[in-house]
């Protein structure tokens, strides 16, 4: 038996539906594809004749119940043979390196691009004239895949192409003159050839070369910032010129005037060969660059199939790095030349800069002094902290910082909150860069240890109270001490460390879970945290504590210390466990009873 | 200030933070406030946020603890009209919890299976298929070194189509890669990983983990350049978060075979993550890789190293100089103790054999 080879038959109507309704995100892109074809034809013509002045003309004609749009260019045009070759076979593109041009000179793929017009029109008419032929050709394509081709009796005077589209039912909105103008400016606003639009009455040019694409050594600052405001609707702090030889990329990064969520990637406006590719590109800048919004044009990067972002390949990665270097160099220079603006940027974008500083020693050196930290004295930069002292104390845990902050400033002790993201790591690195600086990690219990001890006499006076109170608090896994500290209004200070807080949260959770999950919690509780104690440090400077020490009523002392304990917990926002709640409900009643009896 | 305002203020601060200890701490603070006011509704949603932040910042034990609270409240109150949460709201997080549960040798095998069955019951009840359940069963079997079971559940998993509660494509693909590596089918693992390596599939944790998994297979197959390339790319992705301590251990192991100095640098930089992690299986792999690295150092005649161990480290000394031989002893003891705990729980010899496998490269 002979083996025969067959070809798949493809249903063009189905293909068109697939491409136009699934590949592209909106019918609007038909304008982009029209502009693209025109641009490609003009570029091909310029390749043949470098002095050629390209232009594009788009006219919207409104009749009773429909619209026609005509897009005209003075590019190369097609011969009959080229029409058969390029317009009849999908996927074949005149731009692929036919016509003797380098592949990268073209942004679109004619065949496929033209198909998008079927999203808005049931017929595409194309009239085209090439210098290679004396004839002007008329081609009419239908979405079912059929087409006709004929010679036009009166040939065009010069090479070029006109495309006519008649609006499809319920697609008229995409043919409204205002909409068409808007779409042309949106996609083609940066194209290097004049685009003229007309509604039959008036004519207007819709594009202009923006200031940042003009080849100037020094960009006029105000104009560049104005441009950013026009495009993004924001008054930016400053701008950074972007350039990468790889990918032939130019652009501007605008510095955002407000804090940004670093978990959300910023979206950039990107052009490929001056045609808008996306307003939501996420991949042109490195991840840490969340403090800028940029607009760029690339002449040599690859688009994705839907042409709505750049394709992620190695070239794009190199571009990312190059553009990242532009941002970095800008910051380095600014720190030296314009301290005021530099500080302003740091104050807003310190989170972003902190990430950068951790990854890069040079940037660390540059920035660290200006970065703000939360301290027990208020918000200080490292520079201000150094003025105060060179022995840096910090706590890496937010909860511990909260406990410390309440008393540290009263003891004139500067403690930094290292609980915010990156802060502990940044602080730990200080001694590497400043030889006279030491960094020490402290916890609340170390702070209370540093409080002033009682004298022998005072100790003796408080001895029986301390013994009894300490024993009373045993069942809450808490130790008791009496010391002197400021401010005297605080009667007792509850302090924990990471382990005790963690253990406490497990114990508390267990009280609220069912038997099965309680048993799971039991088995995962690390043994290392089960023996850790919290601490209640009573303040001898507080008159109430002194009185408690001198009373001989042990029942009252016991009750009072439990209430002090619960009160300290409540002050620190610790949810109470069942046995602690009992103190609240019964202890207070007992106290009242005791007081009324006394009276 | 009203307590809801206090919580709002905390949530404002969280808004621009990535998952981190800092974010977890702030959420814990907010939860404490909600708890002390017995605001169960608020406490539930805050805990959901916390479970997310804790899972993706290397605090998985905290995620587990708060998850048990959420499930219990769902069982108690899901039918009560005034609460907005339902059982559906804990199904996704259940996967995270089970994904990690075998990491604690103190939790018995029976309890793990009971958890799996509990999850299965809840998925079925709410009309979701069992793809995630089979996947987790397979994963747990892999972690315990039970090959037949792993194969069985992997095949069951493949028969179920992904639905609303299934993991993302990148995570599923990464799991396939891990599975083939477990079976030691390295060629297959590498070809399976192609869409991830090409950047076509990715998420918050992928390709981070995939890169680290593939280092050793690539090395074994002699694809040295590719291995070095993804080592560099991969390390950049994982070096900022202790969530990736397991991935780091794979880098340390791989580098100790090809560039022991670099391996030592990474070990020094991230020792605290391995030392402090409460996910014991991660600690095991971190220590085991470090042991291989130290033994390689010793083979190359390095007698001492200088580094800043934390003060709580039992061998800590102030001058920062450590005998390599002493460190080897310490790590050897640790990995043996951990392996024994896991093998006893798992009723296999998988961890013991893993030690032997790693050490044969020394």
C-alpha cells in the first residue's frame, strides 16, 4: 500500500474567531494592527530610500447607518504576487525578512495582524500600489477565508496602501471618530511618522515626538516632569533617564511621590518600536524598583504572541539589569549632589531603599545614615542615633519592643525597634561599616535586670512580700521581682520573651480548640519553650508597691499581686487565659469584700 | 481609642509589608486585641491573614497553631448566622498545614493520618475533588520514605482534574519534579521541569524551590554549567527569606561538591535560619548539608573557621574561631538524633539512609 501524505484542512472562519476573540484582549487592537501595517510598509520604503518622508492618514466616514474607516500609508505597497503570498497565507509575513530587510525592522506579522480587523468588520478592502509593478491592485477579503483580487482601472500615483473597513453590527462604537482618534493616540502616539486623522471636515495631527525620545544630551527637567504628569496623572518627585544598549531601550523612570506597597509590582508603560505594547508591563525593571513608574521604548526586544508584553528571555533579563543600574547610579549621584531631594526620596521610599541596601554594600554605605528607625525616643535616622550614642541597643521583636518602649525612655535609654522588616539585619551590619559602633540585641528582661536594685534595708522590708508574690505567680509561669525604675506611675511591668509569648499563645489556643486539635498542639509544642517564664517587675518607686510590702495581711497581698499581674497583662493587650479570667471575676469581688469589712 | 480602630491602625501598617516576621508580629498583636474583646469574627479573618503571612515567611508552626483555632471556630459557629465564615474558608489553608505536618517528629503517624482523613472529609463535604488530598498523601509518604504509597497516591492524584481548591500549575509541576527526584529518575525530573526553567510557569515559590531541587540531579548527570547557572539564579531568589531554608540546604549540599568555599559562605550567612527553624525536617536537611560541607573542608585540610555563631549556640565562643573537627562532631550528633526521632515516628529507615547517601559524597 502506498503511503500518501495529506494536509490538514483548517477552517479559516474558526481560526479567525480563535485568533480574534482569544489572542487579543479587546477589539480595540484593530487600530494598532492598522497602524502597524502602515508603519512597517513605511519603514520598508525608507530602507529603499532613506530620504522618504512617511505619513499615515486615517479617515472616518459616517453614513446613515454605518461607518467606514480608511487607513492610508505611503509605504512600499504590494504587487499582485506579493498579495497572494502574504495576505492569503496566515502566518506568512512580508516582514519576516522578505523585501531584503533585516528581521528586526518590523513589529508586526502582516497576515495575523490583519485578521484582527475581522473583529470589527465583515470585509477588508485593500488597495495597494508597489513601485515594482505598473498596476494598482484591489483585494477584498472575507472572514470565511475567501478573497477576490482585481486591477484598479486608474492606478495610484505613488506607492502605498489604503485599507477600508466597514463597521460590523454592534461594533460601531469602535468607529466613532473620537474613539478612533483616542485609539490612534493611545497606540501610535510615539510613532515617528505624522499620523493625520480626519472626519471629512477637519484634519488634525495626532502624534508628536515626546521630549524624552528626542535625541538630546540634556533633557529639559520641567518638560519631562510635565510629560509624566500628562501620561500617568501624577506629580512625580523626580525622574531618571533610562538607557540600555542591549535591546536598544530608552525611557524615563518617574519617582513616585507616595509610599507604595512593595508586595504589589508596579506597572509600566512600554512601547516596542514606538508602538504601545502595554500599560501594565511588570517585567522591564528589577523587582526592587517598586518606587518608580516608567515609560520606555525598546527597538530590539521580542513581544509575546498577543503583543501585550515583552517575552521573558535572557535579553530581557540583561535589560532589567541595565535599567536597574541606571536607577542605582542616579541615587548614588543624587546623594552627593542634591542632599535635600535625596533625603526627601529616602523619607518616602525607605522600605525600597532598605531592601536595596541589604543586597548591596555600596548602597548600604550610601544610605544607612539617612534611613529612619523607630526608637524609644521617637523616629530617628541612624545619623541622629549616632549623635546620641555609638553603642546601639535594639530588639528584633516587635512585641518585646512594645514592652521596652514603655519604660526605656524614662530611663533615658535609647532602644531601636528592629521588629520591622529588614531593620534588624540593617542594624546588625553597622559595625562592618563603622568601626567605633557596637550593636547589641536586648530583650525586655535584660532591661528590667538593668533597673536599680533595692538596698539591703529595702530588700528586708519587702522580703516576705516578694516570697509570697513569687510563689503566687508560679502557676501563671511568671516570676516576680521588685526594683526601682521610672516612671513611678507604673506599679508593675510585665515582660516576656519570644518563647514565653509563643508558649502563652499555644496555651491560650488550646483552651479554645477541640480535643483532637488540642492533642495536635500538644505534640508540636517545642519542648524548648515550655520551661520559659514571664516576669512581673514591681516598681519600688510606686507608693502602692511600698504599702503592699509593709502590710501583714498575706491574703490581701496575694490577691493584690494577682490583680497587678492581670492588669499588666491587659495593659499589654494579652488575651487572658481561663485561670486569669477567674482572677478578674472573683478577685475583684474579694477585694471589695475585704475593703468593706475593713470599713 | 476603640479596639477596632486599634486593629485598623495595625492593618494600615501591614498594608505595604511583604510576608515577614514583622508582618506576623503585627498580625499577632491585632489578634490579641480581637481575642481580648472576644471578637470571634474579626479574630477569624485576622488569623487567616496570619496563616498566610506565617506560611510564607518561614513561621509554619505559628500557621498550624492558629489554623487549629480557625477549624474549631468553624465547627462551632459555621451554622450560626451572625458569623460570616464557613467551612469553605479553611479548606485552602488546610493544604498548607498538612504540607508541613510531617516536619515535626513529635507528631505521631496516626495523628497525621487522622488529619489527612479530616481534611478529606471536609473537602468531600464541600464538593471538591480529592486531588489536593492525594497530593498531600503522596508528599507525606515521600517525606517518610514510603515509596509504594507515594507512587500509589501520585497515580490517584493524576486521575483527578484540578479544581478551585487545587494548587497552581507551577506548584503542581514543581511537585512532579520533586516526585521524580524522590524516585531518582533525574532525566525525567529535568525534562518535567522544562516549563518552569523556561519561565513559563511561576508563582511566589516557583522556580525558587525547583532550582534548588534540580541542582544535585544536574550535577549527577554531568550538566555542570546548567547546575551552576541555576545555582546563581536560584540563590538570588531565596537569600532574602527564611521561608526557603530547605532550598538553601540544597544549595549548601550542591556547592560543597563543587565549590566548598562558596558553600561555607552561604552556610555562615544563613546558619541562624537553620538553627532557629521550628520545622524540624528542614533543620535536619540544613544540618546534614552543613555536615557534608564541613567534612569537605576538613578533607581540604581546613582546620579552623572564623564565624559569628549566635550566643545561644552551645559551642559559642567570643573570639569566633572554631575547630572544624569540633563542629563536625556537633553536626554529626545533631543529624543522628534528629534522624532517629524521624525514623522512629515514620517506622522506616529513610532518614538514616539519607544520611548515608549524603555522606557518600564526602
